[in-house]
C-alpha cells in the first residue's frame, strides 16, 4: 500500500509547480497575442479565431524552475534538464519555422545520448519470471568520457525517441497529451513512493519529486488545454512532455513497464499508424487524421467523449502498473493489446462503414 504520510513531503513542490504554471498560463493568455505567438487555424482548414500557441514554453519554464528549487542537483538531473532544454528549443523553432523531420529526429537522438552520458538509462530489462537481463555487459571506451554500455545506450535512445514521438502523435485533440501526461506522471509518482519494492527508497526521492512536479505543472496547463482549448502546447509541449516521461521512467531504476502500461494505447496507436504509412508508401513522419482519437471522433464520438475514453483507459492501466507486480503486469499488457485490437478494429470498421454510407448518398 502507498504510505500517504509521504505525500506531505511532496506537497510544497506540487503546490508551487501548480500555481507557478497557472500564473504562466494566465500571462501567456494575455501577452502571447500581443507577441504574435498564435496558432494558424486556416492552415488546417479550421474556421475559428487564432488562439495562443507555443504553450509548451509555459510547461518547460514551470517544470524547470520547480525542479531547480525542489530537486537536489546531480549529474542525472543535469542530464534530464539539458536534454529537455534541447528538445524544447528545437521544437519551438519547429513550431515557428517548420524544421525538417529528420533534423528533429537527430535532435531527439542527441537528447537521448545526453541522458546516457549523464548516467540515466535502461541498464537492464526485468524478467517477469524472476531476475533481470543485464544490458551493460558489452561496453566500449570513449576516452575521457568513460565506458559506455552499447546495448543500454541503444535501448535508451529507442525508448526516448519512441515516447517523444508518441506524445507528439497524441497532439490531435485539445487536452489529450496534457491529460495523458497528468495520469502517467501521477502513476510514476505513486510507484516511486510505493514501499517495499525498491532496493533503495532514497534513490526514488528525486524521480518522485520530478514526477509530482510534472503532474502539477501539466494539471495547471490542462485546465486551459482541455477541449475547447484556450491555449495550445504545440510540438514544444508535446515533445517536451514525451522526453520528460521517457526520462522519469528510466531514472533511478527502470519503470518502463509502468510507462508502457499507462502509455500503452498511445504507443500501440503510434506503431500502427507508422506501419500503415510505410505499407502505403508514405513517409512515417507525415501527419494524417487516422490516429485512434481521430477515428473515435469519425465514428460519432464527441471530442470530449473521445478524450475521456482514452483518459479512462490510461488511468485503468496506470493503476494496474502501480499495484501489480511481475507476471501480473505481463497479463495486464496482454489484456491491453487485446483491447487495442478490438477497439481499433471496431473503430476502423465503423469508420469505413460510415464513409461508405456518405459516398453512397
């Protein structure tokens, strides 16, 4: 069980992060229009007035300041903040000037390597039948930098790039990436403070503190981001959130299974969309309206209904991630896979049937 007395230790950071981000959002709502930091709805065929964009800057500033005040500085924290800064800056430039997707991918790899060289990474993979599969046996020397575990580096880079882009793919409905992040950050926090499962509970304090800060910052932003949004986060926000979640899942002991369960539906959706684009001879980086959340709206769900359906799925599997162990998590992941196949299949079938009726008129 969770020791709720521990929560008192984290409340000051949570309240500070929430109200700081809230103040920054209110500032953005007032001054972003004067600064020209607005979206371009006509670019996407939307018939509405422009609203403040680049809200990811707000999330970045709120998270950074809160972490610097409440999380003890270490080489690991420095690596996370440096990588997050790189992601946020390049994503902001992409929002402004539409950078090459290959440049963005390269920056994501570099940001992941910053984590690796700061000592944050996937050192082993848990075996649900007991024990763990080490990834740090094969090492290469990089001179003054030191030795680097090749397999651990590869797994870390793939993990970070996957989660960064998964969160970016989610940014198709107002409030979807922010709402999912709220659930994921809270799940990671609860797992970090869960007693009896960590080799050294003190090592979990930094990740627990960063998780509750991320939860509080994103919750304050979600209030204004929820449909219909008053502010948009852009790639600056979605990719920043993806990077932080990826980092927290591998900070001070792996919580990859937890992140996979919470983010399972978005991750599976991202894989399906990429595979479908490749099979059709399209660029996997070219956006479209065929994600799960788009299909739910297409078959008749309102935007809010689609949001709460995905929130509910993430929350259910987030709770499973916090309270289940070993093989139980494997069963939960298997159940999630089956549910994704069923929900996705039904959505595609009903969508095609609906399109057929329209074409027949």
